[in-house]
């Protein structure tokens, strides 16, 4: 019986640890990954000014269905 109780305790600890790691991933890491992915995709589809800024970035605008969507943003110059 003691061995079964020990195994139950370890199972509970593992389930709680997985739950904490899942909350950390989906609450903190995933939004950052998602926003970076969206920004990268917008930069690849954006219309950019050819004048390079001092940091190696250019000012870009994103157009969807012929209309400008959002504000200007900066993307790395790809040449």
C-alpha cells in the first residue's frame, strides 16, 4: 500500500509540473512566438521604402485587398 501511495504522489507531482509548464508556455511564450511569426509574415508581404534606416531597417506598409492595413512598421532590409 505504501508503494502505491508513493506512486500516486509522484503522479500528482508530474501532472502538476506539466500543468505549470503548459500554462507558462501558452500564457507567456506562445503569444511572443505568434506575434513574431505574424510580424515576419507581414514583412515578407509588405511594400517597403528603399531608404535604409540607421539600424538596417526600412519603413514598410502592409496592404490587404488594395487597402492599407494598420500603420507603418519597420522591417529588416532584404535587398
